[in-house]
C-alpha cells in the first residue's frame, strides 16, 4: 500500500514537472510568435531597432567630416623645346621657321593634381607638403560645395607638412585635434579624405604600430616617425585626417606602402604636426636640430637589451667635430637614457640648436662622455 502511494506521488511529480516545462515552451512559442508579428503591425519596428543608435564611426565622422577639404593644385610648366641637334641652339622663331621642332613643344603646360586636408584653426588648413609642392595655384573645396583660393603659409619637406591660408571669411568648420601620445596599438583608426576626387570617403582599420621609423620603409629624406595603420589610405587621401573613435584627429594621412607589403598605410602623429604647424605659422620655416649621425637599433649579446649604435658620421658635422665615431653605443643623451633611436632624436629635438648637449657613449670597453652642439639640418645639407 505504501509502495503504491509512493509510486503515485512520483507520477504526480513527473507529470507536474513535464506540464510546467510544456507550459514554459508553449508560452515561449506564443511570445516569439507575438514578437515576430510586431513588424507586420508596426512597419517601423525593424527601422527603429536597427537605427536606434549611431555607430561610433558615424559619430566620429559627423564630428570632424565637415572640416575635411579637397585641395586642387595647378602647376605651370614652361617647357621650351630644343632644336633637334642638341649641339645647336637657335632662336625660337628661327626654329619654328625651319621646322626644327613641333609647335606644341614650346607651349606652356598646366599640371593638375589633387589631395586632401582639413581645417584646424580659423582659415588655416593642414595638409602634406607633397600635395602642394611647387603649385602656382591652389583651390580648396569645402564639404558644402564652396571653393576658395588659398595661399601657402609654409611647408616643411622633412616632415611632409604644409599649412595653407584660406582667402575668405568664416565661420569655419574646425577639426578637433587629439593627443597622439595616448593612442595604443589596436585602437580604432578612421581615415577620411577624398581619394580619386571622391569627397569624404571613410575607411576603417586599427593602429598597427606606433613610431614606425621611416628609414625602415626606405625613406631617407624625411625626419619623422609615423603611425602605421591598416585603414586604407588611397591616392588623393594624402593630407586628410586620421581619426580616433571619438572623432579627434590623431594623425595626418601621408603615404602608402606599394609593391611587396602593400596594404600598409602611414600617418604623421598629430602632436608632431602641431609643433611643425606652430613653427610654420610663427616663423615660416621649421628648425630641425641634428648632430650629423645615422642610428642603428640593435641588441647587446651579453645582456640581450636594446642598444642604439652610431651607423654613420657626416664629415665636418657637430658629431664629427665632437669625436663621435661609428659603432659607438649611445647610452644617454642629456638626462634621457636611450633604448631606441627615436629616444636620441627626441632628446636632440628637445635640446634645440642654441646650446650643447652631453652624450654618454660606450666605445668597446670604455665609457666616454662628451658634448655636442646640434645644428639645423639645412646646415648639414649645405656642407
């Protein structure tokens, strides 16, 4: 009797449990059915669901996009043709009379080009030096369709930066400048520009590397470290802003790696760009302190620590006159300990050209301390 009661109780629990599960499943099915039927009764359901929040990309571009400009340049090339015999130079009229050259060879030509830039202060545009280099005429196109003439305030080829002044009255849509010292590898990167003349094109990627030495790219005529990103920077994007996820400018799009390793893009850090811009606006030129050495990053065999060696010393340079030699290991510049070549560059930049700076070196097993007074890079190129 007890066994039969126990069995009956278990059956009640079993059916009760299954009834509860079945009820939940049925309720879930009815609820899902009601949810799925919502768009039929409310045509804006999915629209409200999908567009209830802006993406951070949209918000970032809306914050800065209006400040991005198209820069159209014209360069007048006055090309005079020569007679077919290079050893004989005749009067141009006589050459045409004798039919020694084609008529179009003496006609001036107009070379047109296009790039990007952005307004960062009242009537001032930041772009790449190579975008406007040698231009006789510059037209800046705003996002509202308005076009204005612009004049060159100054340019610096060593950092590939140029500042233009718009000829017109504001108010101007200005970009918000960020702090490139705060960005990290893996952060979002949004490149904005006008590639191939297509206005306000946006590409998305991440920060792939910080302080990329341009010498590693085979570029030896520039003096800067770059931000590396996989956000596509296409032809015509040069000079446009590289944004962070908040829409602040953290870099200026400057070059693309073509050939092997294509797909890598590079930008000038905005902190460096701000320094250069201030010098161009105030002085019309930029001072680049140098001591006249090339640097090699390596590692010490005995300690496996990073070291910086002197790779080359320019004859008659401040480094040469102070006694710095090839293969010297730089331990300290001023008060800064050295772990990579950019540390040396930063310390010399910070020191300037007005005073000497002390260097601690290791030459073989000897420790050497000497002083050297940096000079502007243009003085080195004139030697």
